[in-house]
């Protein structure tokens, strides 16, 4: 056994409670624990790499600012600044430094321009961030959520495995942010300065509204669910569509393929920490949980179409989810 394996085993024995029961379940949860340790061990190296990439990208963003009235080539480059799967904790990178954020915290800037968490000024880590003072990068890893007040008063709830890049101050005639993953936005109204959300495959323009946008990089299917107000989608083929309240727009490979009326709470309840099952099949539930926690669970074929109702709390720990599912349904452990 090499030195790294010894360290992993020592960490597991000291820090982890060994579950009882199905040996395959023990193995699966053990792997999750070891992966969590690996995230912790590599965090400094990964964050340093993200910062290095961010420095180059932020320079490109500054150069491209005059073009941000349309679909900005510069802000799409932000996808190169790393993945939320690269960090173990919610991480905010600013020109002042790197800040580690608590799960379900509320982030805002005080009157002195200091970043606060639940109203208390944050202390940066010892790591520096050589970045432009015009942009911030927020990374939310698997199983975490956070709420942020943007410079214009817009409130953004950021879901698991999501990256958001936004300016320290909105300048010019639009308010432009970048989202990769899922976010619910309650946009501050300003008819003179539209709010534009840029993703890797499509763009969304609003004046003041509440909506959920889902655009993860590991799937070709995206969606927008409008709670109130109106939004205009510009898809990959430059086609535009106006959405009305309770509309759910579905996009495939960045192109609009359908729109339907829905119960919006079913698609926005994640920000309150639970999943509204409401007839979801077990296959759909497992896929949602795989996205949320970054796992690769599968469900036995005979149970794929079984529907479930009620509410399922989204705990911090994927182990709790695995144990819940194992106690209620049949899991095929990878």
C-alpha cells in the first residue's frame, strides 16, 4: 500500500462512520468518502489553477465589454475558468481574494464594499486571486446551495454544481451575467437597463421578473421556467421567443424545441431545500439526484416507471440520500 493509499485509509477510519448491512452499500459509501477526501486534499491546487485561468479570462472580458450589449463572446469564455466539481466548498473568487462560503448562506456587499455572509464580513483565505476588480466568480459544488444579492439588487439562488460570473458593478446599458448550471433569479426592475443571462448555448433577456434557468454543461437539454413577468429567449440559431408566466421552455442543443404550461413550484422548490416529487418516476428522481450530488446511481429496470408523490428533503450529505433510497427502493450500486 503506497503512502497516498495509507493516508486515505487513515482518514476514512478516523473520520467516517462505517455503515452496516449490504456489503455493496458499504463499498459505495466508502468510495464516496474517499472521493470527498480527495476533493479536500486537492482543493488548493485546483483553486490555484482556476485563478490562473480566471486572470486570463477576466482580461478578455474587460476587452470585450463594449460588445456585451449583444451575446458577448467574452463572457462565454468564462466557461474556461474551471468547473464547480473542482471545489469541495462554495467558493467566491474576487479581486480581494478567495472566500469559502457556508451552505445556504446569503451573500451581499456592505456599504464599505466588503463581502458579507449572513450580514457578517467574511475573512478571505490565505490564497490570493490575481483577478480583475470588475468581475466575481462563484462556484457551488455538489450538494450545496447559496443565495447572492447582485449589484443591482437582483437576488440569485444558486443551485448545486453551478458556476456564476457577474460584475462587481453593472455598467453600460445592460446587466449581463453568466450562468452554467441552475439558478433562480428575482430580477430587480429597470426598464432602461435590461438584464441578460448568458449561458453556453442560449441567452435570456428580461426587464424585471422571477424565473429559473437550467443549463448544465453535461446535458444537451436546457430549460427556463417563468414564475412571473416576461422574458425573451434567444436560442443558438438566433430565434427569439417571448415567455409568459407559468411557461416552461425546453431547449435541445441550444435550440427551442417546445413550450408548456407547468406548476412552477415543481421546478423552483430546490431553492427551499426539497424536491416536490409530484408524480416524478423513480428514474427521473435518480437522474435529478445524480445531477444534484454528482453521483452515478442507477435504478433497477422494473422500478424505472414507478411514480412517487410528496416531498423529499435534499440533505447536505449524499450518504443520507443513498441510505434513504436503499431503504425505500432497489438500487443498483455502480
